[in-house]
DNA sequence: CGCGTATGAATGAATGGTCATTCATTTTTA
DNA sequence: TAAAAATGAATGACCATTCATTCATACGCG
C-alpha cells in the first residue's frame, strides 16, 4: 500500500535488478559476475533474480534491448525536427556521445561487455546496431541527393566510418583513467568528417 | 630427429597450441572455450598445454603480445621507407586491413574476444594499442608540421578517428556473413579521411 | 473491526554440472 | 638407461539454477 495502487510497481524490482546488473557487469565483466553479486547489489535474494529474468544471459539481453530501443526512438524524435542532413549528422554525433558520456557504467557495458563474444555480437549487431547504422546511412544518402555531400562515396561505408570514429572516442573515454567530458568531442570528429584533414 | 637439430623446435608445439587456441577462441569465444578443446584441436593431451603456458589466460595474453609486436615492428619497417605523411597513413591503413583481412580467426579474436572484459581491455590497451595509436598520432603531427595537414585539429583525436574507422570496417567484416575482401576498403576510408564528405 | 486464510512473492540452502589445473605414471628421446 | 616430454584421470572450486519453505499482503466473514 506504500504508493497508490500496488500493481504498477511490479516492474520496480525488475528495474532495480537491471540497474544492479549493469553496475556489477561494468565492474567485473559479464563472465566474471556472479548472479549472487547482482542479487546482493540489488538487495534481494539470489533466487529472486529468477522471478524476473529467465537467466543471467537474459539480463544482458534485456538491458541491451531496452537501452537500444530507447536510444533509437529518442534519436528519431529529435531528428524529425531537424532539416539539413549536415545538422542531422551533427545531432546524431552529439546524442551518441552525450548519452554514453552521461553514464559510465552503461558505457562500459556497451563498449566492452556487449562485445565479448561472437554470440552476443552477432545477435546484437543484427538487432539494434543495424538500425542505428541505417539511420546514419540514410542521412548521408539524403545529403548526397541534396548535393550537400560528395556523391563519389558509398553511404554505407561513410556511415560505418562515422560510427567507428564515435565508437572509438567512447571506448577510449571508458578505458582512460583520466576523466574528461565526452560530448565535446563530437565537434572535433565532425570537423574532420565534414572537411577532411588535408590543408588544400 | 625429424628436422635438423631438435632443440630449436621446442617452440614448435607452443606455436601449434597458440594456433589451435586462436581457432577455438574464434569459434566459441574465450570464456566458452575449454582448455580441453584447445588440446584436442592441437592434437595433444590436456596437461601438455600447461607445459607451455601458465594458464588459459596466459594463452590469450601470449597471442596478443606476439601478434601486436609483430604487427608493429613490421609496420615500422615498412613506414621507414615511405616519405610523405599522407603516403604513410595510406600504408598504415592498408597494412591494418590487409593483415586482419588475411586471417579471419585472428581478426575475430582481435575484434571480439580481446574486448570482452575490462580487465583484458585495460591491460591490452595499455600495451600494444597505445603504441599503435601513437604511430598514427606522430604521423599526423608530422604532417601538420610539414603543412600538409590542417593544424586546427588535435593529432590524437584525428588518430583515434582513423583507427576507429578502420576498426569498424574490420568488425563489420568479421560479423558479416557475406564474404568480401577487406583491404580495398582502406582507400574508401582514406578518401573521406583526407578530403571530408562535403561537396564544397 | 479483528482474525483466520489464501495467494503470490521472496528466500537462500542444496544441487548438479562444468572445467581449469595437477601430478603420478607412461612414453619418447638421446 | 637416464632424463625429458607427454599423458589423461582425478581433484577441487566454482556458480547458475532450482525448489521446499517462509513471509507479506489482502480479503472474507462473523
């Protein structure tokens, strides 16, 4: 009876477990994390985890599904309000770095833990990553149609480049022991991406 | 007595174990690979693995150490013969994609398995990756000094971008179920990297 | 109201399976 | 025939998952 009606908060605990799991995974790595560690972090009994998740595997999968679809839907909403492809790419880069730069544990799990096995990688890249990459690709193709971007470039390759560059910024930030703000690097990346590095 | 003097080939078996391990790790992932799997693949007994390696961990570490130092020393040798910073970067990109594109198992372990835990990542990025990134950074700084590259860019960031872009090409190639040659993508990447994507 | 009772949630000790690693023994080499 | 190399069965930890039991909550009834 603690808060209004009891029912809606069934997922409260699921949330708590998910948060605890991210923290634990980020700290010791997925394969080195015990389900008991997650339970302790969440302040519940070991067995309770299995009332909300099918398996340890399922926790990681659930985390990814939610984080990725949140990110994509927020991205689409934001992009809908922007006109030029150039500005769209700028916003994508900013959102990418802002989101991950705002939550180190989330970033660690994304950059490191989710990539630890071909099994996970294939599954995940098939799902959310492909969608994300496709949004970038479509924006580039749009820019080419409008004459803003060079047409002698394959959109999909250019999309992978931008994604790869941003991804590397995040990975470096995650592994670096220094602490600096991640988001501002979006502009540095775009400066090169738009204009190249040659002087001429 | 099989080949000239026996002694020098103590490492023959070490080699064989290493090769077997890469194949096994590439196939099922580091954490899902049993030492017994590696032994079977190498055609030896389980215990024999421990005559050549301290632990399962040590196998992955040894693999990385050798692959990375081989790559870096070969790279340095090649680069010494090249003059302009622009051509140097071109060669770096080509070597990067040629080497990984020539050995899928090696590529899988590099792109996926070595990144599966912060523990490994921190250790590895501290070692070889930092050296590699620094070669790229130095080349870019050199180009700036010579007036070939824009000076309003931070070399380290530009280096991470190039590395990140190449890395993403490799990861996509590894995870893709289609089979296409990786090396030619170096030129596509450099086209953008040098010239940017804007038409102007 | 207050009390018994049914229902679902939570617990955590026990289970079962999995492997990395060891080492007494055997095989190969010189 | 001694030393070195290789073997593979046995050991001991480790941990995901299960499930018999306990606990909390809400409801019905006198």
